[in-house]
């Protein structure tokens, strides 16, 4: 096993992101301990918000959300998944598995001894972070979900999602062609550049912001995790990630603490999942669910301040 660390000078002078790095060693089965980076901002005795990013971003995506939360007196923990940001990057793609990503984040939560946590998840932050919650529900007080899904391939999802992603009968599956195009592109493209996707979906963005999204990846040797995460999208009910997703949904169907959806109005990849969560999770009943207007998939980039204000209001209303 080989792990790389992005040189610190790659992160110098990033616009709107001057947080001192913090690190913790995390563990997953079959892999020696790795160094995970996280932002630790705001008062240490404030209510904790755990902000989990997706693919192909890193904690930088939450920079304006962090500013709003810390100004409101909250302590923010915003980690970079292994393979992203300032965290260690394994060079062998198959060393990254769905269960290991869950275990690395679980290790972060337990080693930092986080409690009474407000979990904020977007994109892959949902499948991973909600699976951590399913393992340690006592550590979490509430959830804010934005533009995320659970990989279950559940046939009951038929007709509920803009991008279908579910089983049909006993031996077939139905997927949006766009999803399959995205999965195949990530495996076949000679190189992957995060800023390309950010600019296409959330742009046009300033050149220095685009450069910040690319900063963790000096060259292709650092990108195994970035590329392979899309290969972990479960496409059948037999996939290990789909089994994790179903177990996580089962836990959420018993979750009675506050659960808020705050999806944007311009993200077909996750559209419909807000309604799924609201209908299946007891803690989502009667909550002031929100729709964030004028944003696509990367809602933190396009409406970060608004998302931050939603989180602050939710925490105050449910504390």
C-alpha cells in the first residue's frame, strides 16, 4: 500500500479558506492508519456541526457555510474524505471501498469523540455520513440533508426519482442513462479534473476558485480515490454498497430525532430523494423542509450562505 500527501504549498492562499489544518489518524479494515484532514473552526464549546462533502469536492466547498455557522457560535468539523483534500491519498484504486470510506469517517467521529452532532450531508456525504449515523446514532442530534441519496437499488423507488436508480422485479434494474454515462466516463477518461465538473454545474466560477478545487491533485497519481469513488456507485441490489444503503435506510426508518431536507431546485441527479426521506424517516415529520432556489447539484458553492442560515435556524429551533 502506498499513500501520498499533497504538498502544503498547494493549499496556500486559497480564496475564502484560511483555516489552519487539523489531522487525525483513522482506520479501516485491511489498511494501516491514514491521516485524515479536517477543518475545526468556531468556539470549541459550541454546538457541533459535521459537514460531509461528496465527489469530486473537498471541505473547501463548505467555506461559506463554515463562515455562517461559526459566526452563529457553532463549532464546525469539516473533514476531507480519504483520497480528497489534504487527507492521505491511496494510489491503488481498489484500496478504496464503500465500507472503508464509512469506517474512516466513523473513526474520525469516535476519535474526536463528537457528540450531540448536527450532521450536514451532500452528495456522497449522505451515503457515507448517514451510514456512520446508523452505526452510532447516539452521537447525532439532528440531520440536514441536501442534494444527496442513499444507494439502495430498492424497487419501491420506482416512479419517485427524476433519475431512476432502482430494481425492477427480481432480476432487472433501471438506471438513468445519464448516471451510467457518468460512471463510464470516470473509468474511461484519461484524466479527471474536479474544476471541469464544478464549472459545468455551478459555474462560471472564478479562476482562483476553480484552482482551489484542483489543488489537492497535483497529478494523476493522486487521483485514484477521486476516480474510483464513482465505480463504487451500486448498480445492482447485490452490490455491497447497496446492502449498506439498505441497512442505513432501515436505521433511518427508526430515527425520531429531527431530520431536515434542504434540496436545491436544479439537481435532477438527486431530485425525489427529499420526498423519500420525508416520507420514510419519523424525525422528518413536521419539519420545516426547504427548497433552495437557483442552485444545481453543488448547492454549497452556489448558495452556501443560505444553506448555512438554514442549518443555524434548524439547530436553534430544535435544541
